[in-house]
DNA sequence: GCCGGTCTTGACGGGTTCCTGACGCGGGAG
DNA sequence: CTCCCGCGTCAGGAACCCGTCAAGACCGGC
């Protein structure tokens, strides 16, 4: 899902964090001291940094100072010291959150989710393009060859569900459930009707779908 | 500097927070229960919300749910309960930070600074122009072909909400919520009435809207 | 109390969207 | 070869949504 750089000098904690973060779907990069941390942050392009303040070579604030001029992603600071003076110092040095050891792993994960959630909209590409049409998720607008096309609410709900998973197959149950609700899991003819309408509005040749393909018996797939 | 909405039912804490935040250079708006909180959040346009979870009328999560669909600024949750399950729940419900009572005031301020630092600068161009009329968001004035037009408070609230998102579709729920408050989510006829009034005052041809377009079933869109 | 402006509320006609059933086609199974 | 399931297509009626108008409620200033 997203890349996390974990900086800590305690190998045991590092290992625990790596396992937990992997299980939560993150890609994990680790560093055991400040110098490596700065190096890894530059080369691995993490989305978020988890930084222990008690490092053998550099002070935690020094790492933050080295990071902040060019790294714009969120930084979550871990520390054994819990008094508020340290927290204020770290937060004002550029940290986005501060968690005292010992900490609860599920809370750490939730705080990471909150940080990533906020960072995501900027990085996330809310506009999907194909050679023939573009879908702007944020503005809720579709244009074919540059001219805006009007979609009904149902058409839009269906299209956005497909476009949010480019190249991936989306099961008909999932489509029906997220557009019409859990009670309509069996009404596959709805899909046929509305897919046809979408293709008529978007595809260059609606009879030979190029972007909104159907996988017989399984579902549909949007291929940019 | 920035506007803070503080939601807490303890008048003493509310007063302390107001004084401290004022001293730190913030503008402070307060609410003592969930309903007022949602209403104030809609009308006062705060940059950040400090939300106590233990409110007399609504559950804290309900306030978050009412807030999140349209409020994009950071939310810092205060709570008397400190176990990690509550923290995870609040963070996953859309909170950006979680502080347990009793808390250190300087830490709260530092966390607010961190949240505001990351928050979008919101350097919106305060004056929006179209070939036919201009909207000055800062001066609260609209001119059509150079001549000022009088708008009622409700008309203005609706127009500014639309103009703040040029080209983007604004859902009718969001419009109703931010103009009339969360209790009016279903009164879509208000929108019809006031959109008609706005079009009569602004559009060159009110019968064929060019700038304030309606997307049936979804909402309205301002296109410059 | 009166009056002007503003906000709410209800009703109606016209247009659009949604659901539903029917039909034809094609490919795989028997 | 035939049957049958799944898919695409089409069309019609019901339900919904929107724009419009007007009358009553509300609230301030005078």
C-alpha cells in the first residue's frame, strides 16, 4: 500500500514493527541509526517515517532537521521519554505526531492511517485518463475528447467503482453491493443495463468495448 | 491567525481553552454540545476543530461522522478515556489526533501547530470572475457587468459554497449541511428555490443556466 | 402596531431516470 | 446437435427530481 521508513536502534522493536506493518499491508524500510535513516529516506522515497528519538549517533531533532528541508511526508516520532517538553520540541521541530513508549501497536497503526489518509489526497491522482476519455473523481466530471458528458447518479456510481481499481477485476457482487446496496447482490441484469449505457457514452465503439471489459461469469474490468 | 472551533461540555475547560488559544493568537469559536458543534462548524468555517468525545447529546463518533463528509480541516479529539481501543476508533472515524485528559496545555498547542502547519494554506483566490459576473469572497460582494448586486444572507452562503469549488460538483447534502445545518439534509426544495433566485440575479439567461449548473440527482456545479 | 424584506412551505407540470421484462445471440456442456 | 446459461439490447411505465410560483410565517426597523 504505502512505504514506511522505520528508524529505531532496538532490533527487537524494529522486528516487531516490520512484521506488524507488513501485515497491515505496508512496504517497510528500516534504519538503525540517524545517518542510515537520512540516507534511506533519500533513496527509498518513503511515504511516511516512524522515527525513534533515542538513536546512537544523532539526536532525534538532528534527524528531523536533516529530513524536513526536503521530505514533505508525515513523520511520526517515537520516544521513551514522555514529558510534554520533549513532545513540544519534537512537534515544533517538524514531527506530525508523537507517541511515547511503551505504546500500543494498534494505536500506532491507527495514527499512521490518520497521517497517510491526510497525505494521500495530494499524491493520489484523482483524475484517470485514457486515450479517449478522462474521469475526474474529485470534480465528478467525465469528458470524452474534451467535451463534458453527463452521467446519471447510478452511472457515475458504477463508473467510479470501476475506475477506482484500474486494471483490476471487480466482481459483480461487489459492484451491485456498492452501487445498489447489499440487498441487490443477485440483480446482475442491472449491471448489464448500466454497463451498456456507460459504454454508449464513453467507448469509441460500444459494440467492441475497449476500456470497460466484461469478464464472463466474474465481473467487469476497467483497463486504461 | 487561524480559527479554532472548540467543542466541550465542561464550561471550565472551555474557558481555559478559550483563554489559552486566544493568547496563542487563534480566533476561538465554542460549542457545548454536538448539535451546536455541527452547526458552528458549518457557519463559522473553522480551520481546525478540537472535539471532546464526551458530549451530552451526541456520541463523539456521530459528530465526526456529521463533520467529515464536508469538513476537510484537521480534527483533534479530546477524551477522558485513554485506552487504545477508543483511540483507534476515533482516529479511524476521521480524527487526525487524539489527546487523553488530563492533558498538558503546551502539548495540545504544539499538536495544534503541527496540524495547522500541515493543513492546506487555503490561499484561495478571494475573487472569482466569469465573463458576466464577479464574486469577491473577501468583500462579500457580487457585481454583474460592473454593477453591485444585493444578495440575502442565505443566497450568499449558498453562492460562496459553490464558488469555493470552481468546476467541481458540490453534493446537495453538502450544500444543505453547510448553509442550513445538518438537520436540513433532506430539504432539497430549499436548494431549488435559492438556486432559482441566484440564477435570476446572476445568469444572463436564467432559463438556460450557464454558470450555476445542476446535475440531476447529485448536486450543483459552478463553472467559470 | 405597521411595514418591508427574507425565509419557509406547499403544490404543480414537465422532463429525466430507474426499474423491469422480453428478446436474440453465442459459447460451453451434455 | 441441442440445450441452457450468461450477456447485450431495447422499450415502456412508474417513480423521482427539478424549476416555478405563490402564499403564509417570521423578524427587524420605524
